[in-house]
């Protein structure tokens, strides 16, 4: 095979031309490749003479190559026609950033589990079903360890709130600049998902402490509501992911015209919406005494009273029939199942289960689905190396993980000093 020949898998025949190396006439073939650089669309056309078939296939003597570059158009169809090149974005999907989000999220979950079983949580959070069914310790919580636990959770909670809000704002700014791809938008959405979930669950643990300062509670609730609104809006484009995940996020709003598999994405996004909205409504409703009483009355007390009244009427029947007895047993069974389910829903174990589910769902979309869905499109060593490079933006989030530990040590030191001072005062008396 000549050294100046190249093999083309897809070629289109045009009019025949004369091969200047001899009198034989061959067909002319053209191969076109299309790529999109970050700022321009480049179309490359290679035209040459196809050699007759050989044992190894057809080969093309390339004699002309034309590169046509034009400014990147706002028309998203250009991105559907060509495969874009992803610009590395370590501030969003860098190894250090993702690791910091995941580590802090699962650390909070682990601390909640330990505090739950060791009876360090506030009394009003642990119910009878927690002690009887999930074997939570019945001893009174140690105030010293409870304060340390609250200090660590509060620090992690505030960190998650600020970092989640920051990654969402950065993502929206890059969307306006038309420089963020669908690949990185997925990271933005589910990093914010993890942070909002952890912050919301942490607030439910710190409810009584935060009530001491209404201003602090109001600021945190306003911030988490802002994250919620931004996250709800950010989830919508993920239901329209096209087959080309390198497409800019601004094009996802019109991706219906380019995608052939939007149903599967829509189902995933629907589950995310239901989980997100349900979690926010469930946990935020517990911050107000009025909302808790309203839910307890209309969601439980009124139904229990109606079932009890109906069962009492059947029980007081003078001449009960077989149908009356069957109806009474059915109502009794329904009443028991209803009360048991509500006891489980009001237990803190349900809060932990809900937190675990939302964290796992976000992790799957951030890590596993990220690689499975986009792996063939972004299998780029340069991209991987750039987003694994441990620069300032990668190291800082990891160092911030030590901040709650420092706060815990400070709280422990103050608690020990206060205890010693109390002992001295008692001894001197």
C-alpha cells in the first residue's frame, strides 16, 4: 500500500475525473468531517481518487483538503449536526469538588445514624416507635455530646448550603455565556441536589436550636428556598437530554427536535422532581408549629376519628350480620395499618431513610449515570487530566472539610472548661 494513502469508512461518489498518473479514469470520492470548536464550527472536506479494490479494501489518494471555519451560530441545529468539544471545567466537575460534596454529605448521614442510636438527638425527634422498633437507646442524651454533635452538623449544613448555592449560580452564569455543556450541567444539578438535601435534613435536626434565633432561622430558610427554586428550574433541561451531551445547556430547552430518547430522560427527571418536591415540602412543613398541627389533624386525627366512629357504629349494632362482622374486621385492620404507617412516617428513622434515598439517587446521577451515559462522548484523556488536576479550586473544598472538626474541638474545650469550673465552684462551697 502506498505511504500517502488514507482509508475512509464513509465516502460519497461524484463525477469521474482523469488520473494524471495514467490514462485510466477513476471515480472521485469526497469525505467530510464536522466538529465544533469552542468558538467556531469547522467543516473539513477531503477529495481524492479511489484506487481499485485491493485485498485490504479501498484506499484514497488525497490530493486536496478544504477547511471551512465559521463563527459559532446561536442556531442549536449546528450542535446537533456536529460533535462539540467539551471544555474542561474543574470548578464544577473536578475531582476535588465532587469528592468534597460526597464526603461531607455521607459524613452527615453517618453522624445522624450514630447520634440516633446513641440517643444524642433532641428528645422531640425520637419517638416511641424508634425506641421499640429500631432499638434506640432509652437513656437521657448527654448534653455535652449533644452540643458537639449540633455544632458539627450546623457547620456542615452551612457549608453545604453555601457551596450548593455557589455551584448553581456559577452554572447559571456559564449558561448565559453559552459555555456550559449538558455534561457539566448534570454535575451542577446533582451537586446542588446533594447539598440541598443535606442542609434540609440538618435543619430538621437543629430545629429547636435555630428557633432561639428567628433571624438566623429565617436567613437559612430563605437561602434553602432560593436553592430549591434554582434547582427545580435546573432539573427541567435534564428531561430533554439529546444524544449529544456536549451540546450547550441553552440548547437543551429545544432538544426535543434533536433527541430520540427523551422518554427515558423524562422518567428519570420525573422521579427527581417527585423526590425533591416531596422532601422539601415534608421537611419544611415541620418548622412551623401551625403547619405541624394542621398536618397532624387533617392527615391523621380526622381520619382516625372517622374510622373509630364507623367501627363503633358497627360494634353497637343490635343484630350483627355476617356482613357487619366482616366490615368491622376490615375497618379495624385498616385502622391498625393506618396508625402503624403514620407512626413510621413520624419516626426519625423515616427521616434517615429519606435522606439515604435522596443521597443515593443524587450520587447515581452524579457518578454512575454520568459515566454510563456520557462515557462514549467524553472519553478524552485531556478532559480527564484537566479535571483531576489538584489546583486551588480542588484543594480548597477538601480543606474545608476540616472546619467542622475544628469547631467540634473548640466546643469540646469550652464544655470541659465549663464543667471543671462548675466542679470547682461546688467544691469550694
